[in-house]
């Protein structure tokens, strides 16, 4: 049980002026595992004032100092890998092996990558009679979701530190405890007071206070499209920079010259990672009509061995949904797929066999899904894969782009030029060819309703910088 009653402001743990606490529930057991305090607008004011006061000195810190802190942050995350992975698995329900790799390993590597990137980052360039200089944007408000909680946080905190920005973080209500461990780490490694501040609380209240605050120069938001729109609206009167990393409904296109069996098998994993609760999950599989049966048979076979259960059991692939609300929402989509006439290939309604508590759903696959069906159009954010057939490559591209989102995508082909042509035609911020792995130095972000920001690597650092031209 991890009960935290204070927030981290100006290098100190302090009581909130808000009232009450937020309980954190283990979604696999429905047990209470901890709580965090409810902060309010006064706490945001204090945290922003601390970040503002720390900015002049931190923005002038040397690159070597920032590299030292980023490397120390990475080393501290590494030292606490097992503890943080177990905590995040208890908060989110992520299977423990995946938790160690993605929930802790990625933030560890991303922190270190920003220290390394500063070795070669170009802060100043000359254009004719002008010197162009990049400067930290100032105080950043950060609002993050629960699904990859520490990864989403470090995707903002590490480049902001590297840029010379100061910050106020508001973590999600569902998985806030890892953010408190991060604040402990920041304190241990001696980050100067006010550079990093943490205020937990309710999304709308803290989010609105941060977004509308005149002393916040930028809001970096990751979460649902609807909350991202609210944040943008609240931020507009102060004309601050708003970067949004939002939802997705990404397509995975199997072309007719692909290794069909391999592509079909991998399609299960690229949809069901983190129990399908992944913004870039490839949840719409598009297959050539004459390979439909082969794909369906392969997936049925893969699903028969796809284990669901206790995320602490190393053999388990799929854990619970993060909350009862999420379980109800995903179950509703499974029912709608059945009601709207899609063919059930695996899974379906109700709890998985042998489980009678926890917020589980059955990992589910539907075939013969048409573009007018709800499960083709809406982000489900759970382990539900849809299979849709197409006749021509052109139709496949049209179907892939037939979404208000544009976050990610996949293409499978034995001809790299052909795959590259399809990848270029997809209106999305990321595309993976033949299962090409995630790259922590490549920009991550969306087109359309999936957002307007780019995180990770040099592009992720640029988000936290202003550009000034000095003419001589
Ligand atoms: P959410 O929008 O409910 O919450 C995200 C954060 O915003 C939380 O901290 C929440 O407390 C806060 N919040 C909620 N309402 C707010 C409001 N009106 N104003 C300000 N802040 C508010 O999203 P979630 O359920 O935590 O996460 C799931 C969503 O996030 C999915 O849509 C997923 O696709 C998206 N996501 C996107 C990315 C990406 O990089 N593009 C990554 C992860 C998750």
C-alpha cells in the first residue's frame, strides 16, 4: 500500500490546499493499492510560481549540468526497475515482463538519449546577417495519461530538462503512484528546487488551471482527443504553445505479396500490446480479399494460445483493463461488433474463462468488419482487433486513411519499394514496415485528430524551444 498525502512543490513535499484523496485500485484484483492527494488551483499557482522562480537560473544551466541530471535520472530508474515495473503493473494491469521492458526500460533509455543528444544538438545557426538561437520556452504544464504512465511523463520531462525548461506535472488519476516515485527520484538526484513540480488531482480542475495559467508558457498534453480539445480551448486566451498527443485508430495493411502467415500472427501482437490500451495499437487489420480465410485461420490459431490473467504471472500476455469504466467501455464495443453483424473470430462478451474478478475482457477479434461499423471507426482502447477485406492496393490505402485519426500504421509486403509507397500514402505520424520496431529517437506524434505534437529525439526537444533571430 502506497499512501501519499503531499505534492512536490519547490523541492519540498507539501500538503495540498485541495480536499480529499484519489484511491488507486489494482485492476487485476480490484484491491486498493494506494492513494494520492487531490490538489487544486491554489496548488497549481504555488507550483507554477516555483517553476517560474527557478526558470532564470535553470535556463542558464550548462549543457553538462543538464546531461548530469538526465544520466542520473536514467540510472535511478534503472536501479528501481523491478519496483517501478511491479508498481505500474499493479496500477495499470500491464503484464510484468512487458512492464519491465516498456514501462521502465523505455523511460530509462529515453532519459539517457536526451543526455546523449545534447552532445551534438545545434543551438545556434547563422542565416545571412542573422544569428538564429534556440532558447527554452519557459514553464511547461504537463498532463499525462495512465496507459504508459512513466513513458508518457519522461517523454515530456526529459526533453524539457534538456531544453532548460521548468515544469509542473499532473499525472493521471488511474496510475499516479509512479509519478510520485519519479518525484522521489528527482529529489534524490538533487534537481534544483522548482525545476520539477508535481500536483496530483482531477483532470478538469488541474488541467484547466495549468492550461489557462498566464505564467505557464506551454502545455504538453497526452490523452484523449476530447480532453485535448478542452485543454486547447482553455489555453487559447493566453496564446501559449499547446502540443497534443491524442488517440488513434491505426490500420495495419497486409499486401498480397506479404508473408501472410507471419503478418497475420504479428497483427495480434501489434494490436494487443498492453492489453490493447495503446494509442498506436494497430487495431484495424486490412487484408486482400483472397487471403481472408488464411488470415482468419492463422489469427484464430494464435488467439487460442493467447493467455489472459494475472499480470504478475510471467507467462501471461494480456492483463485486465485499467478500470471498471474501461472494462465497461470495451465490453460495450464488443457487444456493438456482434450487434452490427461482424463475424466473431475469437473472444466475445463476458469475462475470460476461469476469471471471476478483476476488470478483464476477452481479447476479441472480428472479421468481415465494414467501414460503417462502430468498431471500425472509434478508438476502443482495449484488446479488440477488426479484420476488413479489400480488392486493390488503392482501396487498402483509402480504407486505412478512412479515419478521423492518424497516429500510426503498418504495412506488410515482400517488396520494400511497394511497402514504402503505401507507407508514404498513409496520413499518419508513424508507419512500421514488416514489423519494423519502435525507435526512441524517431519523432512520435499524430496527424488529424491524433494530435499536433512530436515527442522523442530531436523533434521532441524542439517542442520545448523558442527560436529567436538576431540581425546584425
Ligand atoms: P484522458 O484524456 O481521460 O486523460 C489524460 C489526462 O488528461 C489525465 O491526466 C486526465 O486527468 C487529464 N484530463 C482529463 N480531462 C481533462 C480536461 N478536461 N482538461 C485537462 N485535463 C484533463 O485520457 P486517458 O484515458 O488517461 O488516456 C487514454 C487516451 O490517451 C486514449 O485516447 C489514447 O489514445 C491517448 N493516448 C495518446 C498517446 C499519444 O502519444 N498520442 C499516448 C497515450 C495515450
